[in-house]
C-alpha cells in the first residue's frame, strides 16, 4: 500500500523537478562532482574561506557524472569533472537552456599501483591492457611471482574508470568494444583501491596521482615496447611523457559571475595553482 | 541414570542458549573495544570543537557534530508530535476497520523500507519538489519520516500498556475522551513515549543514506546559519574520511567513529535511565 504510493510520488516529483530552475545564490557557492577532485575543491574552499570568510563554499563529491547532472538540474554552481561532457549530456543542457562553460583547471596522471612486495616495477600499456581485460591472469607473465592477479577497478560512475577504459583498454578509441575483465572488483572509491592494494599482494589497481602513498608501489608505464618507462610525476605529466594522464575540468553555467567568478579566479591564481600542486595534481598555470 | 541424562541434556541446552546470547554480546563489545582503543588518542578539545584543517586531515570535527545535532533536533521536532498524535489516534480513537488496518500495514511497511529509499524519497520530495534544496530542513524531514514508525510503534505500545480500568474510571467520572487521554492515559505512557523518541534520535544520528542526497556536504568552511544551508554530519563525515581522503591518520577515522558511537550510546543509555526513573513513579 505504501510502496506504490511512494513510487508514484517519487516519479511525480522527479517529473516536476525537471522544470525547476536554479535559485539565485548570493553568498554561497555549491561545488559538486568528481571524487578525484573533491579534495582539491575542499582545499580551495578552505583557503578561499581565509580570504573571503563571508562566502560559504559547500563542497560535495559523488562522481563526475553526479556533478554534471547537478549542474544540469541547477543544484550546483560549479561542477568538478575529471572528464569532458558527453554529447548526450550536452543535449540535455541545451534542452534545459544551460550553457556549460568548460575550463581546464589542472592535470592529473593516473597511477597504476601494486603491493610494495610485488617485484614488478614497470609495464607497457599493452601489458596493462592484457591484465585489466583479463587476458593476463598470473603475475609471472609480466615478470612477477607465480601468483594470480586480482584486478581492482573503480565503479562505472567514476571519471577515472572511464578514462582508464578509454586510454588503456581501448587505446584512445572512446567507443571501442573493449571492457574490463568481468572478474575485476569494482571499488567504491580511490581510497578503497589504495587500502586493498596495501593489503593484497595479488592486487593491481589504479587511481589519481593525488592518492599516491608509500604504502603502495607505483608502476612506471611505457606507451609501447620501444618507449621508455615513465613514472607518474608532476614533471612527467606536464612534459606529456607519462602516457596515462588527463585534464581536470571545471564547468559553470555560462560565464561565471559574482562570487563564483571570484572563486574561479582564485582557483587559477598563483595560490590556487599551488594548492593544485600540493594536492598532487599538475598546475596548468 | 535417566535423571543424569536429563540433567546433562538440560545443561547442554542451556549452554547452547548461553552461547547464542554471547554471540550477540561479543561483537558489540569487540566493536566498542576496537573503536575506543584506536580512536581514543584522537579525542581532544581541538578535535571536538574546531573546524577541520589541511584537507580535513587536521583540526576537528566540530561542524559534523553541530550538523548531526541540528539534524537530530529537526527530525525529532517533526516526528515526535506527528508520531505521538498518530499513535493517540490509532490507539484511542480509531475503530478497527479496513482503513485502520491499512494504516497499520503502511506503518509496518514504512519501518521495513531501507534507508537509502528514504534518501531518494527526500531528494525528490523535499529537495526538488518543495525546492528546499540540499539543506538541513530537507535532511531533517527525511530523517523525521524515517523515524516516524519507531515513534508511532513505541507510543502505541506505551498507550496499550496503560490498563483499561484507568480509562473506565475516568469515563465514569463524566470526563470527555480527550480529558481521559490527557490526564488518565498520557502521563502513564510518558516513559514509553520518551523511550521511543530517544531511540529514534539514536537512529537519526547514525544513518548515512537518508542524508546523503538531502543535506550532507563533503566540506563547509563555516557552520550553517539557516535551515536552508547544507550541513556536515558525523556518519557522512566518517564515510568520506574513510573513502575519499588519502593519507589521513587512522585515529582520525576511529576518533570520528568513537564520537558517533558515543553519541548514540549516550542516547540509548539515557533512554534506559528515563524509563526506569519514570517506571518507579508509576501507579
């Protein structure tokens, strides 16, 4: 009796909600989006608050997809995203009269990590592809011990997941047929991947450079067999020698105004870009 | 000889029952022990009463504590009056007909709905439809609706436990139904009602899913200053510092868990105290 009623109400509310336009916020900024960038947004908000204590900057994570959906439904002012908007999303934006403005605010390298006791220290993109698609099943095939490989991936709402799939599994072809191995474990967060890799000698996983810690071993990656193995460091991502790196975006609805403009200026300022570096991403200015 | 085997059988039987009881108690004790030993070192004045710093790796969890306090206050302010009134109606006024049975069914269903469904419900109703936005008021109302069945059920049990003669004597003095409820029933049901309210506070304080979409913020530099602001909250804060913040000190996670568990434990213990105190004064 109750559940169908709830369901009806839910659907009705969602339909009506689609027509709701964003309320004009004055002294508050809503930032929503990528879990990779949420710590960066938090650090900006914390520092911005020291300069402009009267402005309330609320930071929320949830994933790039969540942030873009929020921008499109008018429930956030700034969307942090670790991927560009898809044509499907742009179409929705157009239909709702929202003009997403894209800025690249930082660069990110995706680190491939294994347990510190794992003897493997470098791999080619092809080897990574073989492992994450499930074709290479044992560490001995890539120069490690004779133990099975446990694949850790992020869940599908994650921008990191999509980027890794497109640039490693599909070698840059966005709509390629390749998929992660069905045996890959889908982890809810980058920190969950870090924790599992720390404790599991069989595991291999990937996360944004910001998560690199001595408790996991970072793999040096080569574009192909004839290229040098490169570690995900700020210098290497900037020099574009590390093969798995990506831009990090900020979207606003149209040209940012008022306090949102001030916040964006701060993000691109010397101090804002220093924060980018401190949260282990690569500054763009 | 037969006596001996009967005795033995009984001993084995009681042993099994005792083991089953222990199986309930041991995990609780283990959890508390684990959280206290690992989290105690984080607890300090600064941890409890300052804002987070350095990417939430230092400083305190004050905004999360304040947020949880507001949410609990808001949810009880909504669910206690509504729940108690509904329970009084159902127990004292309603006839046992089809509608009443359907309402009962709805309440049972409500208490079985998983908390994430309440979160989505709150998102679509309060956040989007009523345009409250992601705010304390949306979160409070969502939590309030989630705790309604607890309050209704405990209040009804409390009303039902008041002996029938109390009402009959009151009616025989020529009082109205409401006068009877007000003076001859409610005072004696109060401890039960309070228990329900306090248990629902514990539930509201500890839930993550209903606040996920309706109120919780990853980070806020200032405390909320209106019901339409977002807030941080303890369970969600614990979730994000465990999943999103790299290289955070372990005792910060466990310290946050300790504050949350401590909050709920204090609530539950005060429920027991209130109950036993009022019970002594009973008829």
